[in-house]
C-alpha cells in the first residue's frame, strides 16, 4: 500500500491522522481527502484493511446485520455494483466488499498498514497532535480521528495457568489468518456471547469433541441465513433510497419498522403467533415484534419466556436445556445473538456443556481446564470471551491531552464525552462511534456515516472560519454523560448486570453504561442541532 519511505527520525506532517482502516477509517479518509482536500494518513495496526473483519475470522463469523444494509450508503455506484451473496455476509465477503470500496475510491495509497499507534499527545502551543508508532515513526497533524471500532481490544481473562497449557489457544478476535484445524481435536470454548454462539456449531462439526464452558446462559434467535436471489437483489437495489431513509429514521439504524403496539396490548394467543412469526423470519428483527420489549419488564418477560420455551423444545436433554436457559436477565438487555443451529449443537454426541455457575474454572493446567468439579482434557482452547469494549480500543492508544493528562486517567471513573465525539481536555481529537454515542446499539455503518459526516462538516467549518482548535466544554460533557445515563435508565438495558455495555465483563472496569440508548434518529437530530447552533457545547478558536 502507501509506499512512502519510512524514516524513523523524520516527522511526517499531515492535516489529519486517522487511526484504523475499517468501515470508519475508510469513509473518513474519503471525506477528508476527496471532499475537503486535506492531506490525510490512515495508520492501521493490521496487515490488511477491514478493521473488525480483518481480525474476527473465527469459524462461523458473519455479520448479524443483513448484508444489504450492513454497507455504505454514501455512494450510489458502489451500492448498485456490489452484489451480496447471502442474507448475512460471512467475514471474507465483508473484507472483499471493503477492498472493493477502497480500490474504487483509490484509498489504499493513503493507508499505512502494520503501523500500530503507541502514543499521541496534544501540543497546545501549536494546536496539533503528535502521534508515535511502534516502529518509531512520528506524525504531526492538526486533527486526530480515531476509527478504532468499539470491539477491537480482545479480552483474554487472566485465568491462572494459561501459560502452562500444552495445547494451542486462540482468542476469536485475533484469529489466525490461516485458520485452525480442529479435526479430531478436543476443543474447549469459553464464552457464549454472539461470537461463541456463532462459533460453537461450526467447531462442533469439525472437532473430535467440543466442551462449551458457559458462565452466563444466553438467548438466541435463529439467523435463518440463505442465499440472496437475483430478484431480491434487484428489488433491494431499486428501493435503496427508501431503505436508507428508514434506517436513518429508526432507533437502531436497521431499516425495519418497530411495532407500535405493546406486548400486553394483544391477547396471549395473538402475541404467541407474532413471536412465532418473528422466530420463523429470524434475525435481530425479533426484538421489533413489540414496541416495549426493552421498556417494560412485563413486556420483556413475554419475549424472554417465549425464547426459554424454544430452548426447551430444541434441546433434547432437559437438564442441559435448563442450564442453557437464561434466568438472570431479560431478552435483549444484553446484545442479543443470532445463530445457526446453536441450541441444536447440544444434541450432538460430541458436545458437552459445562456450567461455570455450578463449577467455576479454578485454573488452566498443561492438559486442559480444571473446574471445581474436575479436569477437562483439551488440545485447543478457544476464548470467545469478548472485548474490552468501547473504551479499550481508545485507551490502548495512550492518548495524552493538552496538559499531558492521560485519557486513561481522565476516564478513570468511566468515559466522559460530549456526544461521544469529543472529550474535554483533548482538543481536535474526534472519536468515530465513541462511548456516549449510539454505536453498538445500532447497525454500525449507519452510526459511522453519521459521525464521519458530522466530523467532516465540523472540520470544513473550522477551515472556512480559520479556526485551529475545537474542544468539548466540560459542562457540556457533564450534561451529556448525565443524559446518556438518563437514556439508559429509561430502558431495561442497565438491568443485565453481566453486560459488556456496562463494562461488567472486564474485571476492574468502571461500571458505567457506555453507549447512548436514546435512539439513533434522535441522537443524529441532536448532533445536527448542535452544529446549527454554532457548535453549542464546543469551544472553538
Ligand atoms: O463477547 P461477549 P462476544 N470466564 O462479551 C464469557 C459483537 N459481535 O465476542 O456473560 C468465563 O458478548 C462471557 O460471560 P458473561 C456483538 O455486538 C457481533 O461474544 O460475561 N466466561 C460471555 O459469555 C457482541 O455483543 C457479531 O458472564 C467468560 C462471553 O465470554 C459483541 O461483539 C458477532 C469470562 C463473552 O461474550 C461481543 O460479542 C460476534 C471468564 N473469565 C460479536 N470472561 C456479528 O455481528 C468472559 N466470559 C457478527
């Protein structure tokens, strides 16, 4: 890719540095370079573009949003030319799509791969960011835009003895590009979130034996993946203007209607029929069956009970079914997974479920995993244990603000942002889908495009007005954090105590509800209003 000679001692000067070459970084590069004419460099840690999809190549990895709207909406030609082959795109197809976009827009020449940002500090005398990389390069730029994704810092739990394990172990979010051969192997998988639920059925088909170590039982809706027919594809392409309009006006960036009726407003029989229909259709849309599934406990109970019954119907052994049944949280209060044959997998002879609530892990031994009840011998351990979500990817950049204060310190009690776009004390730093924005509660490309468009318009404004510096005001951030809490508390989301939305999956992480739960359309409206009001809440000079 970009072939500029790398000279460790020399400072390379740009108008903007973007960190990350996934969905966000690619679009931000296009906007700043091709619309504003800025000199831009994208620094990407991986040896390929694709962000999340570069790293997450575990068995069964495919997107939970449907392909026809898990993509960019800003370019008509790309939208019309690209052909999705399945209802949900598998990881190689998403990488091919992003490569197609990057080639079409000639983005690669400004992307520097295998370049890990190890530090960034704001030079307040010159109003610019000084960025350092692992290989010793130095960059300077007026603007620093993080496009690092929300789920890119792998969480490998500190289980004693891991270093003694004689077999191989892998985290799903850093999967070997050459794949892993499970043939005839005894595999242990820790974790039953969206990732584990996608991976287990595929691993079970290949492995000699699979043991799934489950800490918290999860709900899951069948994905009902299938090939896209040419007619379907044609119809979708003809309706894109309406599809995008719907996605942007929705609460979660998905182009489907959320029912306006409440779950308890219809008789039991009709409610069950609605759930059955949603179950047969499959996918994340299940939670749109009623308007109040995430607002009313009684409504949520009806969905949760329906899904618990489905587990009992699918899983033949009643004891295993009971262990697989979530009792501690309501449906969709944690990010709901979708699956292909997840619960069915536990009917296989070569699959065993270990409930870590009954027998917690004590240690990893050279031979496998030892719980309080015994040792499970394994050749391979798969950590499907999730991520240090939302804040982890930002904190790992070692960013220091204008007074030299580390971001890690500024966020010791949890992320403090204004609109999830900026944080006080860190001028000219923009975060795409940062904590405090709807991000992971939405269909990501919609949230990404909204942020990139807003950031681009803001930088355009600054250049037109001859401004050098923009910073979120402390009181604006304080009010926004309060509003983020208020929006979360108006829903049932904070009630799932083991949720990564709250940082609960990482020991020692502050328990703060991080994404904005007030809805994508409402959020986008607030951002537009703020800009129209002369960037209310930001200090510009
Ligand atoms: O991670 P998770 P994920 N000992 O945090 C368990 C997106 N995504 O990678 O619930 C034992 O959800 C943990 O248990 P508990 C999507 O937004 C998207 O699955 O904390 N177990 C849980 O079961 C998703 O929500 C797609 O008690 C431990 C699991 O590991 C997000 O990524 C596909 C443990 C982690 O689940 C994250 O999903 C996949 C320990 N010490 C993911 N630590 C697509 O759209 C953690 N666990 C394709």
